[in-house]
C-alpha cells in the first residue's frame, strides 16, 4: 500500500500544503478536509493538476525523497521513478511535468527554509521536519501491516473453509485409512446431537451432527481468534487522535475483511454445482447446513463491523458529516439486507417459495451494497472488491451450469398419473441418465405455476426402465412369511393375484402412430403438498429438468458385504435404485395405509433376490433390524435410509451406537434426505 513508505511519508507531510494554484476557501465553498478524510479518497483543496506544474511542490517532494529514502536500503531509483509518476500528484492519470531525478536536479544546494505544518504554506523548496516525516511513516506502516493481517486472515479463513473437506477426503484414501475411518464415523461423524438432525428443531433449524459440529466449532474458534489477535499501535500517530480510536478502527477493519471473505464461501456452500461436491465426499446436505452457519457467522462479523464504525464516528463527532456520504449509505443497505436475509431464512419451511425469491433478492442487495460501500470508500485501493468478484463468479458459475443442464435435457413432456389419493407418478420419457443410485433432479412445471414459472423442487429420480417388470408377478407370499405384513384395517394386496405390470401410458405422436419403444426416461413419485405439487392435476405437461445431482457418493455403501435399505412412505423413490446395485440386500419399507396403492405400484419392481419387509399401517422395528445384522456376523454393512426426519435420525443414532458397542461389525451410512 505504501511502498516505499519513505516516499509516501514525504508526500503525506505536504499533501495539504497551500501552493500558488491552490483553490481558495471561497472556491471550495468553505469545505474543510481533515487528514483522515483525505486518506479515504475525498477531494483535496489542492488539485492533482495544480501539483503537477508546481515547482515548490515537486522540488520539495524530490529533495525529501532523496534525503529520507536513499540512506535506507529498500528503494531503487527505478522504484522511486515508478512511485513518482503514479503518486506524486495524487492522481495516476495526471503526470508531473518533471520526473523524479529532473525535479531533484533543479534543487540548488540545501534548502534554507523549513516547511511549517501549521501554516501549511509552500512557496519554495523547503526542508521537511524529521519528526513529522517519521510520524507519517510509522503511521502508514502500522496501518499497512494491519491491512496485511486482515488480508492474510481473510484469505486463510476462506481457504480453510474450502480446503478442509478436500483434505479430509484425500486422507481417507491413504493406505490403512479404512479402519480408522470406520472408527471415527461411528464415534464422531454419524452421531447426532439431541438425537435429531434431519428432523428440524421447532421446524426452524437443523442441529448439526457431531461431526458437523466439530468442523463448525473449529471454524468459529478460528474466526474468533482471527478477530481478536495481533493489534498494535504507534505513537505519535498522525492518523488517529488516540490509541483507543486507532485500535477500534483496526478491529472494525478486521471484522469487515472477515465478513467479506465469508460471503463467497457462503454462496459456494449453497450452490447445487458446488465444486466441493466433486472434490470431496461430503454430502450436499452437509454443505447446506454449513452454509447456514457460515452465513450467521458472516452476519455477526458484518454487524460487529457496522457497530464499531458507528460508535467511533459518534464518539469522534464525525457522524453527522459521514451519514449522507454514499459509502455510508450503501454500507447500511448491505448490512440491513443481510440481517433481514439471515433472520428470515430461519422460517423458510413455513413459506419456502416466498423465502426463496426474497432470499435471492436480498442477496443481491447485500452484494451490491458491499460493492458500492468499498467502491466509494476505497476507490479500489485496498483490493476488497476482489471478494465481490469471487462472489459473482461463484454465483454465475452455478447458474450457468444449471442452465446448461436444463438445456441439455431440453423441453420434455411429463405424464402425470395419480397413484391413489395421495401420490402422483410423473413419467418423463426421452431422458437418458445413467442408472446411479442416489440421484435427484429439480423439476420445473411452468404451466402449473404461471405466477412463478421458475419454481422448482428436488425429487429422487428412478430410471423408468427399472419400473417395467418383464413378466407378470403373483403377489401371494405365505402368510407365515415374516418378510411381509399388513395391518388388519387394509386388505392384503399381496394375497390377490393380478397383473401388476405397469407400463407407461401409450403416447400419441400426433399422427395416429405410437411412439417408438425405448428404455430411456425417468420417473419420480411425489405426495401432494401445498405449492408446486398441489397443481398436479393435468395428465400431460411440459417439463424442464435440472439434473442429475447426487446428495453424496453411493459407492461406500455399495462396497459392503450386506446392504440394508430403510424407506418410509414416498421415501421408497430414493431407495429403489439401490435394489439393482448390490447382490445382498434387505429392504424395510413402512407405508401408511392411505398409500397402499404405492406399494401395489412399486413392490413388483423389487427384484426377487431382495429380502423385504413391507409394513402398512405401522413402522418396522429399525433398531431390531440393525441388531439382527450384527448377530448375523456381517463384517461391513451398508445402510441407506430415506424417509421422514425422525426415521432418518433414528437409523443414524442406532448405527452409531451399534458401531461403538460391537466393533467387529463396520458400518457405512447414507442418509438420502433434502435439508431445505
């Protein structure tokens, strides 16, 4: 910032000097500038054009630089010339009429007059007081050091947030890491706090798992330490009237730097196309949860920055002067928008569609407010704007990739078929995605929400080919078979022999001919809710798809001796692709009686080698089911669960408990759930 500081200090001493071309007080409408205001980029009474042609100013500055800089080992003549043309007049666009060496050569002997900082009159080549120069120099160097620390801590905070998931993933691939990984997972990764994670507390926020809490605690502690350490002061200081105001300014700048560094990290963690999903094995749900806590931490830093700046200006009496300035106004806009955005986000589950659009709009105000705040205040001198560039780059990358995914699939026709009273089957022919378990996609049905055609929601997707049994099935297991049970209130659909083959409806090509047979297409099932799914009343609609995405890698649970699948109701859609991906599977499916038609629709699609326990009107004993796998002696068991939050949390806690109690059985857990 101030390199070489010896030259910057020379200029700073005479920056406010009155020379022959300085504007009069009348010309300036009585506006008096303080030394601190000048450093924040405000107008000065003496213009750059005036300095560029002023012989006293140029020769005094050149003599000071020669006298103060050359005894020091740091500046070279080329460096001084570079400084001279960039900084001597106060405007890079206004070059001085002489170069540094030429201006110095015009000084004859040693100047006899000394510059009086009180009178501020410069009418010839003058000597600059050593104490004044030293005070300016050390003030600049201390401020620059604090800004250097701000940049280092801000960059470290961002890189740690990005780097830890990648580093821990890389470590898991080291030799002999598998045993340690399994030991850590059941003790520090899988367990929940307060026995809940997917199930939100008071329908407002999700409690982190123990593993997520460890990461967040480390990140919070690191942020607090970075906020609190390495502050210093110098005396005399020409920038601040006291050590108190100097320290307060440094803390305010530090919190501002940390808050702006957390902004791109917050945006990155929320993205569907977060590059960390490709570079690490952490789940999308984990990144969404961390996104919310990092956003709260960012807000805390931002509010602290604003409060410190406000208190300092009120106490030093400059608040009335600063209040109407554009940098202050835009700073207030960004802070207020951030407060509203983070507070309102805690209630997203109540009005999700309204939350989503307002969340994006408020984020725009936060970014715009921050940009103009630093633009008007620093005029791109402190490089804080690069954090805003990074915010925009991350956001646009995510949106461009989303658009690319949608365009790649194109406009499709979705065929909607009611499955009972509560469930709708949506078939989208012509989509060729690989059969990978754990995939989901975001579905757009613009015709159903004309007032919000951009509205979309995530759904687990199943390749339609997996839902087309090649033969008829007779659903009549023995009544003594414990693998299937129903409640007395619902007829046992398993005991009625019928054709359960469920091909897609025949679609007309528009010319009276049937469409070509194809194994392409995806299918999703959804319950009717308020919002997008409440409009599923048409039989055929235009649809757009953004996908496929995965919540996390399914490979760890597939590389096991035994795979246990737990589904709750409509959660079977997230489970069904797994039944074709492993040779040793048992599925537990609990379904409400009102969704019996869903069982009739999907049960025939489960391969014959898969053990099953399908319970309608009740819930499977999840703890007992997992304990039986330990008794069976399996060495490595994979568990996948998709269903209500309480069910997911119960399976998670049971796996963690069994893993700690019976170390001979190792576990891999995959929770297929969306954390809205």
